[in-house]
């Protein structure tokens, strides 16, 4: 048996940055799991909301351009020049929002999580509240900075308000029910349904926004 140096200093446990993180927030904790799940779910919901806004703005922009050629009257563009200029700008804004949503956060990322069906369903709820707040804030900015150029730019504010106002309606109900039912009952037999959930929420949200802001009335 080998004896150690009796005069050596006692060994101390090396400490790292993780030692200063509270236990409830360390890797593997229940709190951190919920934070990660809600963060990913919120990102997905915001992406779907952005996609709805983008789609609505592209359609509105094209409608404004068409109204300039007297295809129909939406009562927003006073002349052809304004219709073309404003319509193209609105459509480009919508295209940018749509492209950003599709390339980034719209994919349903919570499928990577090992979570119960009711957890996946409830985790999306905060995202709809955030979208409602964000849409209202952006609508106020649009009213402040775009309305001075042309009345036709009112469609940007109106689309944002429509998406925000409907966020806590049918889109939220459908999202919660669809996530729970798919993961609880259908996923074992129809795995592809998991990838269609975002599309269902998007369609319902888009229809709700169109109903809230009927452009062609």
C-alpha cells in the first residue's frame, strides 16, 4: 500500500460555471425542460403568425395593384400611380415576412421533445399571447410611419390588427386541440400528421384574419 504525502494540501473539487447556476435551471431539471419547450413552441407560433401576416400583405398588395387598373374597387388607391407604388411595396413586405417565416421559425420544432400530449398542447399558449401583443405594437408603428405616405398603406396596420385580434380565438383553440389529439391518439398510426399541424393552424388563422378584415367589402 502506498501512502500519500502527509504534508500535501487536501484535494479540492474543481468548480466550473455550472456550479453557480441554480439547481432548478441546470441541465435536466424540470424547469429548464419547460422553458425550452415553451421557447420552441412560442417560436413556432410566432412563425405561423408571421406567415399569416405575410400572406395577407401579399394578397392585399396585389389587390391594390389590381384596383389601380379598375379590376375592382377597394376604395384605397386614388389613382394608378399610387396603386402601383403602394401595392408593390405592400406585396414586397408580405413576401419578405413570408420568406422569413418559411425559412426560419415556422417548422414545428417541438416534435424533438419527449413530452406528454397535454404538455405539448399547453406549451403553445404563451406564443399566441405574445403574437397578440407584438402585432398590436407593430400595427401602431405602421400607423405612425406609413399613414403619412398614402391611405392605401392602412392595409398593413389592418392586417397586423386582424392577426393579433384573432390570435386568442379559433387559432389558439385549434392549436391546443390539434396538438393534444394528434399526439395522444393519432401519432402512433399516422406519423405524418405531426408535420401537418402547423399547416392546419396556419389555414385556420388565415381564414380568421380574412374574416376580421375583409378587404374586398
